[in-house]
C-alpha cells in the first residue's frame, strides 16, 4: 500500500510539461520502497523507463 | 493515526497490564500525569516499539534491548515477557498491532538478547497479517515518526539548534522517497547508457564482422587461385585441342597417304587395264579382216538374197534364168564372191541351197572361192564363227573404245590427283611430328587437366560454400544491425525519457517542498502567534525556502534569527514549527511529552489553551509541576486523565485512570 507523496495536480502539471506519461511517473513515485526489494524495484523502473509497461 | 487504545504489560517500568484508552468525545485531550521516572516517556517508547520493534534513543530508533524491555519485577516473578498492544484508526481502517517479547522456552533466567524471542501480530480491520507489518512502513516511515510523536526533548533540540531542517522537513513529507526514486531513475539511466554502449559495440556484431572478414579474405584468395587454375586449365585445353588437332592431322595425313596409295593402286590398275586394252586392240586388229569379212558375208548374203530374188524375178519375167556368169559377177560386185566348182547353169538350186545355208547357218558351206580370197573350209569355218560374233565384236569394240577413253581420262586425273596429294603430303603440318610423342603429350596433358579440373571444381565448391556462408553471415549481420539499430533507438528513447523523468522528479520535489514549506510556515505561524506573548511584535514565523531554517518575522517584516530570542521564545518557535509540521503531515493523535520546557507562564498558558486545537486527539504527558491548578483551568476539552503511580518498594509503575 504505497504512500502517494506527490500532489496529483503537481504530478499532472509536471508530466504535461515534460511530456511524460502521468501513469508511468505515478508508478515510479509510488513504487515499493522497502530496502529488500531494491533489485525488483530497479527492474520495475527499467521496464517503466524503457517503455515496456 | 488516531490512537484508540494502548495496552502495556510488563513493559519496562510498567508491571502487569496497564491501559490508556482514548474514547470518542466530548473532549479530545488525554492527560497522563506523573513525576519524573514514572514512565511518561516509556508510554511513547512503547508506541515506537509496537510499531517498529525498536527503541527511541536521542531522537533515533535503535534495535530493542529485550532484557531492558521486560519489567524486572515480572521477570523475577517468573513472567519474563513484555507486551504492547496498540489500536488505532488510519484512513478509515482499524489497525491492531501487538508486539511481544518473551524468554525462550527452557530459559529460566534470560539475560542476553538471544535468550528472548519476539513475536508480532498485525491486523487490519480484523484481518490477520501475522508478522507482515509493511503497511506501517509505507504509511508511517521510521524517519518521520518523530514528528507525529514528539516530546520535550525534540522541541528543546529544535529550539536550540535547527539542524538539518530541510532534511527533517523533507523526511516528514516523505520527500526522501522521491529522492530515492530520482536516484533509482539515475541508476537505471546509467544502465541504459551502458547498455547503449554495449549495443553499439556489440560483441555479436563484431564476431560476425570478424567471420565475414575472414571468409571474404579466404574467398578473395580462392578467387585468385581459381583464376590462376582456370587460366592454366584454359592453356591445357588449348594445348589439348592443339594436340587433338595434331592427331586429327595425323588422320588427315593418313588419309592423304591412303588416297595416294589408292591412286597408285588405281594407276596400277589403269596400267593393267591399258595392257589389257592394248592386247584387246591388237586382237581386234588381228580379227578386223575377219570382221570385215563377216560383214561382207552378211552383206553378200543380203545381196545374194536381193540378187537372187531380182534374178528370179527377172527370169520369171524373161522366162529364163540369168546367165550364171553374170550372176556371179553381180555377186562379186556386191563384194562377196561365192563360187563353187560344182556350180553350173542349174546350179541355181544349189546356190539357193547355199544361200539358204548362208542365210541360215553358213555352217554347211564347204568351199568359197573368190578372185581375191581362196578360203579353205577352215577359213570359212572361222569366218562363220567370227561372223557369228560380229555383233558381239562390234559391241566389244565400243566397250574397248570406252575403256580406252576412260583409261585416258583417268590416267590424267589420277596423275593430277597424285601430284596434288603428294604436294599435300610434302607440305602437311604433321609431316614433321611424331604421332607417339603427340599422343604421349596429349595423355600427360589430359592427366594434368584432370588434376587441375579437380582442383578447380573443388575450389569452386569451396568458394560456393564460402559464398553461402558469407550470404548467411551478411543476413545475420543485417539482422544484427537491424536489432542494433532498433535496440539503440529504444535505449536512446529510454535515456531521453529517463532524463525527462529526472527533471520532472526534481521539479516535483522542489514544488512539493515549497508547497509544504508554505503550508508549514502558515500553520506554524498561526500556532506561534497564538502562543507567543508578543503577538504584536512577532507576527509569525518564516521558513527559509532553501534551508528551511525557521526565523521569527517581526511586525516590520524583518526576520529575527533564533539566537537573538530568549530560551522561552525559541521554545515557542520550535514548538510552533513542530506543531505546524505535524499538522501539515498527518492528522490524528498528537502525543506531547513535557512540551512546556522553558516556557514562561504566559507562553505556557497560551500553549495550554492552544493544545486542543493542535490535533484531532492530543495525549499530554506531563508532571505535576507542568500542570498546576491554574493550568488545569486553562486546559480545555480534557477527555480523561491518567496518573502514573509508582510502587517505591517493588519499583514499578502502574497507570490509573482518575475521574
């Protein structure tokens, strides 16, 4: 149950400005943060940033 | 986090079961009052332990010391265990956490940490998650725990030195997670860049290119060798063709020789025939008179017949026969004179007879006498014989003439042909060659050709195989380039995207921090102005956007640094800042442990009056000195009050609710 830290309005505005998919950035900032899952987290990031997801 | 109840059993100074329950209204302030050392801070520590399994030491959470957690009295009583149960609401869900530590089975006198074992029960809306309390870490990260349960110590520390304010605020806001996300994006971006470098210097492509280079080099060498061999093969073919022509020339030569031989044979045959013809001609010349005679005889016979017929006719007309003499003259004038001694006047019958005989076979005539010839009977027989073959002889003479003509014609032709063929023979190109040598040379060259041809065929086959390999590798290379291009494109897009995400995250961090900073500044200013005893002089707090350092804003807009404030004023400022921070981050219960510190009575009173407004629920942990009788009168909305009673003999405390 990740904690959403960013104001959705800011998220939307920044994504629009930088021509980014809001859903993708939301997934990035709300990804699992526990230390033990760093490798998995980086894999998820790679998928997201690589446009696979 | 809205705390509903907290239950401690044998936790540190508390012996047995002790419970603080926060009921719904009226009032939202719970006061827990006790002298120093009776367990006020322990209550706050029990919450940290229940949530994180750690103890709070100087504003930090550290691994728990189990031996210190279990109440001494309980341990001596043989109950070497401690338990904390915390019930609270968050986001509409009821969360129940119970942490317990107990001596391991068989350990009667636990001393070391290893002598204990810890268990956790975590439930959300009644659903048991067992040991999995990851929700806690998501919703209430350890780093920011200080800011929703803060105590006098924290306030004092902030009042004295605003260390790492920005970091602290960012933690309170969860911004480190955004920074962590940013770091991870940066790491992934670096991975993309490394992948791009790897793709652009792809070992697979290099390997294929190396193989292609090797094969092309080998093919080029083979083509050169093949060209040499094919040139040699062409030379051999030319030589072989020449030798074959030579052999054909030998055939030609033999043909000429054969023709010469035939011509010579023919010439000899012609010579033989000529001899035969000459002989025939001589014979013919020898027979010629006889032939003439036989012709004359025939003419005579014809004439005799005519004369006889005429004579007979005349005699019939004249009534007599012609004189025999005249008759004979007539016969003589015709060239053939046949007379006989026996012939007389009435020899007509005999002549007739003779004529008949002459006309028929002439064989019966015995003697023919003429003025010119006096033939014997033998001559006559010969003449008759010759006469018989007169036609044949006539035919022979024609044949002989033809033969002579044929002979004459061919003799010249044969001579000319012979001369021609001999010329050919003399001038023939193979005249000076030896057929055996030519044949041996041809055999050798044919063998050489077979060897070279085999080599050429093998080389062509190998070259063809190499070309097929080259084609396959070129195809793979094309695919590799295509993949490389595609992968490079994807990676470049990913890097570009990562860059934009980094910028976006940075902007989000800055903007979120700024928004929160403004919120905290506004809220803490409200708290500050409601507590400070100089509300006209100091109109609020200012939080620096870069460092988050807190300063007091004067009426004229000037900022007053905290070091220029009194201890009490700094305490108010720190309390307001932390209060603002708490308010801007989490709703719920605020636990304040000895919050009055160095406040003077005015500030203290103002803060006490403000307490109910600081959070949805406030748990106030204070000493008797903190809240005197007058203070109690200022404190509104008190829901319940608990006293920390301490047994001096047993050395443990208990929580008692008082009316």
